[in-house]
C-alpha cells in the first residue's frame, strides 16, 4: 500500500518518480550499448545464446525477421544456416532491446561487417517480419529470395511462422 501511495503522490520530475520509472522500464526497455559475445548455442534460425566477456549468458532474438519453426519445413535449414554463420564466433548485437520474454532483440553483425538478419533474408531462410520492421531494403531482400526461389521460397505455398505457431 505504501508503494502505491508513494507512486500516486510523487511529483513529476522528482527523483523517486524517475527511480520508479527506471525500475519498471529497464527490464523491457532499450539497452544503452551494443552487446558483444561468443555464440555458445543456436536454438533455431532466429534465436541463439551468446556469452559476454563478463561470462553472462544472453538469449538473443533477431529483430525484423522470422525464421521457420524447428518442426516446420525449412526450420532445420534456417537453424543450420545460423549455426554455420555464427556458432562459436564473436558477434555484436545492435539496436538491442528486450522483448516480453526477456530475450534481447537486435540486429546481429559478425565476420567482416556481415549482417545475419540480412543474410537469412537473402538466403530464403526467413520472412521479413513487417509487423515489427519497415526497412525497405529488408523487404527487397525477401522479394529477391522469393523471385530466385531460394530456400523456403522453393515451396509452392510456404507457411509463415506466425501462422504455423497459431495452428
């Protein structure tokens, strides 16, 4: 009851209000700096775990794309692509924020400036998740993969992961 009373009566701009706001917002808010680390596990095409220099394990979900689910057609191919690209390597996650599951969402860079999000789209291993990302370049990468019948676009009627999950 005291916490509710204090929150209701704190003045905008007061230190207490800022502390309360930070305590609530940080777990799901934007992370200040890019995160770097070595990839120690790949769950599927768009989710992996990295180990930071401080020995912290961080679960990462790629922003703006959606790969097929593990048991979905091309799900194993998407996971294999991601594993070949980044497993055991150091990556940098930029534009990171946390999702409702506590995973860090971001754009992942590896090697000599390669972007995993873009590489998965170009290889036909992912859909551009337009619900969460509006980059025209990423939409074009998906369209090029579709036109070239790359990866999952070889299938006459591929099912988007968000539809597959809803079954």
